[in-house]
């Protein structure tokens, strides 16, 4: 008699994992505040026999399971934090905390990894060391980097590391892969233009920062169009311009907020250099002074080719090649798993959350993680573990 497959075995207790997901969804916590979520995750893992280490990178934790005498070490990561969004789903398990919501599916990511953890602890059909990494603060606060700074890989060495994110727009339960640069870097710039205020009827006696800001917005778009190789995606978005209060006054200053993204480290450097040069030159041409604050955020997420090929083979074995999307187009969104991939080879994949016009995107008050993905996602982690740490 054969042992049940991970899909069948996890399907047998899927209702428990879905209930757990709903519990996490109902009680969302923002980055570095995931105390209740971390406690819930820890309680489950301890009950299944994992060795637990807490308070890594703040509220992060690592659960370790060693089986047999295998020398290989595998890391699987899930994020736990929510977003500062007021939920509008009307679900029976909707957030009970005003202004906080699991609008990106991290509740589902945590539940899938817990489902795999329960299965793997019960079956133990592998030989080696499994490190389950439950990470805080992915949403803009670089929880992955904080865990690295706390010695994540020194304390829990891994030969490879993997992570999965749900993605609306792909059919539910499709597994999506891409070797190489898969997610963009995410940088930010704040620009203050210092002009000279005056009466709106006498603009020649003032130095107008609004006109300069308008010119700079248009000029910034030429950087991508004329300085970046057309085969290298890049984005410069001016998301905010603030200046003045009334119509008949030339304001003293103007503020601009920029989001800058690239899929290549060299292009990322080029964008910063050109933004600084263009803003300074444009400001000087209008006779005013520019103050530029530039922040480097998450780096480009680069999937290791060999580990991505392995991860794709596992997906094909689990759900069939017809349910696997290979060499998907890179995304211009960002993900702090990129920091972990800078220190350990691995791969970041997607699981489809549903396609069609009615599907809600992430970071939207109407979004919800698709519970029908939980068994597939958990079984994928289980099978990947069994194949990577083959007994």
C-alpha cells in the first residue's frame, strides 16, 4: 500500500488550515507588530515537534526539523504582516482591527507553510535539515534584512531557500516560475524645489517652483525613454506634487515624491544618477535650488537558474506541466525576499489566485486570498522538501 501523496494527505486536514488562515486574516498585524500571529504560528509548530527560535528580526521565527543523517539544509519562507488598509470585503472573517487588513495574502502564505509543516512533521519522508522561516514586515519595512542582520543564515545555514506569493491574474493554483531577475528594485526620492514666493499677478518678481516642478515631471520621463536601453524595463513615477495653497500666490517651494523601479542593478544605478543630474540642471535653469533625498529600497530579486529549474520540476510533478507557467514575464513590483537571495541561492515563485475581470488585485480593500490555493501551495512545499532533502 502506497503512502498518500502530499495533495491527498493535506486535503484531509485542509479545513483546519483554512480555519487557521481565517483566524490570521481576522486579526491582522502590521510590520514588526505580528505578536499574536507569531504566537499562533509558534504554538502550532511546537505542537508538531519543531525546534523553535523566536525574536529573529523582531517578531520573526524559525522552526527547524531534522530528520535522518542527511547533510543538506533547506529554507522555506512565508511572510506574516498585513497592510494599513480598511477592509471592505464583508466576509464573516473580515478584519476586526480598523485600518488593518491582510490585503496581500500573507495570511495565506503563512497558512500554506503551516500546512506543509504539519504534513512534514507527521510523515518525515526526508533526510536533512528543514528551516521554516516566518518573516515579519515584508511590506516596505525590510523584515528579511532585519532577520539577516540578526544572523539568520549564520544561525540557520541553508543550501537553498524558496518563497511563494499568490498572484491574482493567474488562474487559481497555477504555479509560475522565472529564472533570473523576477521582481524589480524599489527606490524612492523626495525632491524639494526652493524658489521665491510672490504675488500671482507679478510672477516676474518671484521664482516659481510649480513651473519648475512641471518641467521636471516631463523631463524625468525622458530618462526611461532616452537613457535606458529599451530592452531593460524601468519605471519612474511621480506620485505626489505639493505646492501652494491659493490661486493668487506664487509659492515658496514645491515638493515631489518619486517611485523608481528597475530589473537590472546597472539600470538602477543609472536611474539614480540621471534623476539627480536632471533635477539639478532643471532647477538651475529656472533659477531655483533643488534638494534631493534618495533612498535605496529593496534590491532586484534574482532567482537562481538551477534552483528555479528544480522548483519548476517539482511543480510539474505535483500538478502537471499544463498547470505550470515557465519563464513568466518579470514583475515591476518589489519583494524583500531579494535580500535573502543575495546570500543564498534559491527561487521565488507565484501561485495563481484566480483570473478574470472580477478578480481583485492585491493591496485592494476588496481583496481576499483564495482558500482553494492552500492545499496546492502546502503540498508544493511538502513535495519540494521531500525532493530537495531526498532520503
